[in-house]
C-alpha cells in the first residue's frame, strides 16, 4: 500500500507544477498588458506635447511676420507688399502681407506654419 500512496503523491506534484506554470503565464500576460498601456499613454502624451509646441511656435512665427512688416514700414512708410521667411509654406516659416487700410493705416495679415499647424494673425498698423 505504500507504493500506491507514492504514486498518488507523485501525480499531485505534477498537477501543482502545471498550475504554477499557468499562474506564471497569467502574471506575464497581466504585466505585458500594463507595459503596453503605459507605452500607449506615453506616446499619446508626447503627441499632445508636440502639437501644443507647434501651436505656440506658429503663433510666434505670425508675430515675427507682423514685426518684420512694422520694421519695413518704419524704413519706408509707403511700402506695401509680401514678406516671407524661408520657403513658405514649409515648416517653421511665415508669410506676411501688408495692404493699405485707408486713413493712414496698413492691414497686415501674417500666416505662420510650424509642423502641421498653421495660424493666422491680422493686425492694423497706424502710420
């Protein structure tokens, strides 16, 4: 009878080993899902940050266009035309257009491009 008892004990040890393997596989799956979730969240946050930076950079480029037109008008108050920086509409460029607004004013429309973001500012300059 002792021999039969040993066989039963051996079977139980083997079934426990299989349960441990299943538990380890389950834990690996859970950890993998958590890592994928963290990487997905990080990628999303970096994308939002890039979009925010491009949005602000495009605004600064628009302002640069307005300031360049103002500097041109200081040098020659009759000047009207278009100023571009770089190969507009490429990344990190602007284009500013100055037209007469009547009553000694100039209307400046400036467009800035940064990444995939384009922003436009319109300003009126009194001479």
